[in-house]
């Protein structure tokens, strides 16, 4: 079965075509991205058979982007299939599933309506996701579509973990609560961890650390997310590339008053100008910060902040889990940065968390990097959200047959 996985942003469509003959592993037969949709200089980058091509063309909207993707996938030279009819299902990444979606679902009009309702909770993300779904329904009208939500995995959080201590009426009126994000990644990593350790996920206590340009940690008990660091939006929690993570909310009021900032300007500061970029003043990319740190105190301070905040979350999640079997690093930083992994784990030996320096040199590969015999396994598990989306899509579509 061939499944197209689609991830739509405001000006991008990322795609991966999976052969799901082995649904556990999946096999990517082509992938790519259309960028700058609705902007000058739209382009498509397509990878197939270990080759890649870049094409340029005007792309005014997501429907045109998807038509182009299907054209490329069926192109006699650079395509990988002969006919779009070979695509048997489409899986979509959808960022916000609100309180309604606790798992992936087959898309129908009602699902689209509900995702549209949650636009108020994810004004930047859900609209392009809906555009992508509508575009696919229009270019592949007879093909089943599945929505896989970033929030769904965290739907198991108990009320004491997701309720904010603001007047309860705002939860009732606006559904202001913690939702959590990166759920598909945390779920994938948790399942892989159990497989690697040859343990049953339903008997494990895990902290999964998704550290990319966005950063979130999750406390996973017996296969269920019981807490996670992102909240009502992906702004809460750890220090990220350009997002501030946890701050005293009074800072927002203070700054808006002192600097005469509009809501939009304040939002820009918290989401785009803070985090690693804001503190270092150098870059949002931790590689640049690691390079600069030996001679730049603010770069070193940024790395220290990343590690310190991470330690605090690990301590908190250790407490709420009542112990820990594995601490798992994933995404751009988690999979690559030996320095950041080490600086996070240093000083946590009293929790049974250790790092083996030689094993910690690993990059982008599944590995156990704790010292032999340590009570807590520290691991690197590269994430694969697209495979998870393909698997859910396969499961839901195959089930319907
Ligand atoms: P992601 O959002 O998962 O694609 O991760 C992107 C981020 O990972 C980048 O902004 C970098 O900060 C970080 N990153 C990627 N490769 C490395 C590396 N080799 N060392 C340190 N950080 C890295």
C-alpha cells in the first residue's frame, strides 16, 4: 500500500511517499518540499532513488502545490509511480486537535469542521493544515485521508496536569488549558524505546526529550503521556530556538507597558526573538552557540540555561513518574549534540542518570549512551513523525476495508 504523508505549513508543503508493505518499518520511496507558496520564487525540492532535483514555478496556493507534487511523483523521469491511483491513502499532520481528538481519525466533513473550530487555538498552524486537507480531497477525491494530531498523544494528561490556575471560567469559555505538542514524535520515540529495550511500553516510566528548534519534554507512564512541557501553545516550557519557554507572565505586562508594545509585537518577541537567539544575540541554531561558547560568555550562558532548565524538567518528571527507566533524546539537538546531552545529564547521577562519554559521541542513530549497569538508560532515538503518520493512516485505512 502506498501512503502519501503531507505536512502543510503556511507557505510550505512537505511530503513523503511511503511503501507500507512492512507497516512497522515503512519505506520512503520519494520525498520533498514545496516552498514559498503564494510568494515570489516558489520551488520544489524532490528526492527519489538517492537523487534530488529542484524545480521552480509559480505556486499560488496549497492546491497548486499538491497538483505539482502529484505531477512530479508521476513524472516519467523523476517520478516513482505511474499513476496517482497507486496512492491509496493520505496522512496529514494536523497541529491542534483540541479536546476532541484523542487519536488519529479518518477525515470527513465533521472532522474538518472540528479542526476549523480549533483555529482559534492554533491560528498559525491549523489553517494551512486545513488547506492541505482540502487540497488533497480535491486532487485525490476518492482517496481516504487521515488526520494525525500533534496534541492527541497528550490527551491522557490528567486535569491536575493540564489545568492552569487562572479563573476556571476561562477554561469553560475558551478551553484555556495545557494541550502539549510534538505528540506524534513523543509517541514514536516511546514505542521505539520499548522495542530497543525489549520491554513492554505499558510497564515503563520514560522522559522523552524532543529537542529541535522547538523543544518539549514528556513524562510517559505505562505508554501514556501524563505531563508535557508545552502548554496552551508551543511557547511554554523549555528554552527553544527563538521561543522563550517558561517566564513570569508579569514580564509580558511590564514590557508591553514600558516599551509601548502592541500584542503583535509582544507575540513576535516571545515567539521569534527569544530563546537561544534572544539570550545569545548570535543565532537560534545551537551549533553556532556551541562554536561561539569558548570565547563568548553570552553563548556559554545560553548553553548553561538550556541545560539548567532541562535538568529542572527532568527532576519534576522524575518526581511525578515516581522513578525513571529511560531518559530519551530526540530531534535536531537531541540526536546530534553530545555537548548538550552531557551538560543536561551532568549532576543527575543521584537520580541514576549517567553518560558514557564514548557512547555519547553517537549522532542520529539509536543508541544507549548511559554507563553499563546504570539504573536509568539514557538513550538517543531519532524521531520519525512521518512514519508514525503513515502507520496510523495505514492502520485506519486497512481497518476500514
Ligand atoms: P529540528 O527542529 O529537529 O530539525 O532541529 C533543528 C535544530 O537542531 C537546529 O536549529 C539546531 O539547533 C539543532 N542541531 C541540528 N544539528 C545539530 C548538531 N549537529 N549539533 C547541535 N545542534 C544541532
